C-alpha cells in the first residue's frame, strides 16, 4: 500500500538513516572504527534541536556518537560524525546525495546531515523506504541500537565526568510486536515522521 509515495517532503531526522548508512559503510570498509575518537567542533555543538549536548572540543568514541544518533536522534552527534568521516558537513552531504543516487532515490536532495528544516532538503516516503531497507539488510547490527529503549553516554569535559541518559525516540519498540526500528523525526515544517521496521 502506498499513498503519495513520491511526494517530496521535509524528512526531519529520518534524514539520519542516510547518515547512519554512510557511517556503517565506512565501518565495514575499515575507513573508521568504533573506538576512534571524534572531537566535537563548534559547528556540531551549535546544531540545537534534538541533541546530547556535546561541548566544543569534547571527545567521544565513534560508537557512542553512533549510538546517540540511532537512539536519541542527536543532531550534534550526527554532524560530529559527518565532519569526522568527510572533513566537513558539506563534503558529507555530497556523499549522502551520491549514495542516494546509487539507491535510485530520485525524489531526494540532502542539504544537511541531521534533518533540521532547510530550504531544498527533501525526500519522499518511497526514497526513505529504499534507504531504510539498505541500512537494515546490509547492516543488521544497527538493530542493537534501534531496539534499545534506554542507554547512556559519558561526557568528559572541563566540568569532569557526567553521565547523560539516552531514551529511544521510537516508542514503537516498547509496544509494537517485533519492532526493530528505525527512525523518527519531527520539525516545524516536517511535523511528525517515522520510518518503521519490524520482523515477525
């Protein structure tokens, strides 16, 4: 069943499915590793919206940033990883659009790595299904994060160590039988968005 499946719309944080896909591509090719240390830039810290409140200059391992993206939909973590992978968010966005083209996502144009409302940043239900399937089928280990209800990361800054709790934005994993993910999103323009996955 599909309705208006090719209509280009603001995808909000469902955008991060592509961000996660590129992270897992890089992990599997050996370009990066889960224990790599990633330093937060001023740009990543400035994201606002859904975040884990990274400080400029704060270092986190790639595993914890990836977990923060998948569970808590953290914009700051998404941009920190984008910069780590490609040198800048702009260069990463180029890679997002190249990967989208490879997958046949004809209704999609990414402008940022996290999904904040930006002119021209659009996707469609059909294209979101394409990238969701690619992520779930190629990298089933993502389910370790996307089925976790609560977890935490540790901030190590000049204030010392602080534990920060993560709660999954996808309530379906609490009550929908067989739910495996995948990603929620909400912004003023996009309103409420979901790419849902399940297995039975």
